[in-house]
């Protein structure tokens, strides 16, 4: 009896949560992780996690993030954290591949 009640409650909760799809991210003010300028600012952070996440996001944005390549190249060469250097290098490669320039 308890298992059935739990399954019904969990199933109902999942079904209710699926009624609305997330909004499409066309407004960059509502989706800053898609805005290359916001992400480029994150490269200047003193927090290595934020620098790394910004580099990762810029790489995923692709060609529209081309203006961030100089900052990413600088991080790839001189950031004190190896992970940030690696993510920055990967981001440059992804952006160049997406924009057709190697």
C-alpha cells in the first residue's frame, strides 16, 4: 500500500513538473550563459571556477564568441590553474572550428 502511494505521489509530481517547457533563450538578459560579452567578463574573475566555466561556455557558444579569443589565449598561456588553461585552449579551438578559421 505504501509503495503504491509513494509511486502515485512521485509520478504526479513528475507529471506536474513536465507541464511547462522551459522558455526559449532568445533574450540574452534572461540567459547570460549564452551572452559572449557576459562570459568574457567572467574570464577576469579572481575565482578559478568562474574563469573555467566562462571559458567552457565561450567554447560552447562558438563563432559568436570570437571576440573573446585574445582573452582566452592569454588565459591558456598564463592562468595559474591548469584546468583553466586547458579549458581556455579547448574554447579557442572550438570557436575557431565553429567560425571556420584555424
